């Protein structure tokens, strides 16, 4: 495969999308129900470096982890916060995350990555 772009970030994004699309397609076609377990999901909370946003993101992460613990009998879920992994350099965009997420979760049971803001209400119950 040859990509004709000189911008390395765009090339990484295109390669990542080409690698992710077949996985998503197979998830839809092989799944007999629409529910997934918490261990198949990674949540990325997009927040900023100010104290209010960090507090909301930490509260959201704690709530998600509590709910996942109750639903899956101890099988965890990964909840990442933008300010911990990628800030301050890239705190405004999700594009730099794609390569990390692909490398980290490519050979695991994770099938979905959900991006949300720090003020999003998340419920893992179906």
C-alpha cells in the first residue's frame, strides 16, 4: 500500500483508519446482539488542564469504573483522560491519540473506543 501524503500525522491517521475499519466491520457482522462487555470498551475523556475540568473528568472516570465493576464482576475497563496522556501539547485534538490507541489495544479484546467530554453523562447499562 502506498499513501501519497507528505504530512506524517495525516499518513498515520490514514493508516490507522485503514487498520481499524476492518475490525469495526467484523464486529458488526459477527455480533448477534448489540451489547458489549466493559472489557471490550476503552473510554477517552476529553478534558482540559484547568482544575474544574480535571475534577469533572476524575469524577466521571470514578463513576464509570464503579459501574463497570458492578456490571462485569471485576473485569476492568480502561478510562483515559486527555490531560494525563496527551496534554498540554495536543489537548485540543484526538488525532495524536490514534497511533497510541492502535498500538495499545490492537491485540486485546477492546473493540470500541468512545471519546467523550468531561461533562458527558455515561451509563454502561444496556
